[in-house]
């Protein structure tokens, strides 16, 4: 499975619902697990900056990773990007081929 990074920015409406954040997050996670049972979440962070949340997860393919982003947007995210992460060792091997 490949590793992906999900960067999420909440909509202003959701961002103002901080007291409901745990419930909203749990609902989102249940939705992802229901639609994408092969996804394995490795880490979840709240951010203070351009994005509100960063999730690190494994997915079997790009379609599954795209579904995670789509579910996030369908649940009120202003934007959600899933980016494939390449292990640094693998990246260095690629640079040797230049």
C-alpha cells in the first residue's frame, strides 16, 4: 500500500463549530471507514496555519486516496488534498537515476 498525506481546510461554517469538533471528526472517520475499508490511518494532527488538519494514511491505490478527499469535501471541508508520500530512501534512489 502507498502512503498518502491528506491536507484539509475546513469551511468557515465547520471551523466555527469547535465545540462539536470531536463529534464531526468521528462522523467523518466513520464515513471514510465505511466507503474505504482498506484505508489505514497512521496519524492525525491539528494544524495552526494554512490547513486545519493533516492525516497520514495508507491506501491501496490513487482512487481510494481520492475518495478520502472527496468524502472530506462532502462533509464540509473547504478543500482536501491527498498527496502521495514517497519514502526518502526511495526518493534518493530516484535522484541517482538523473
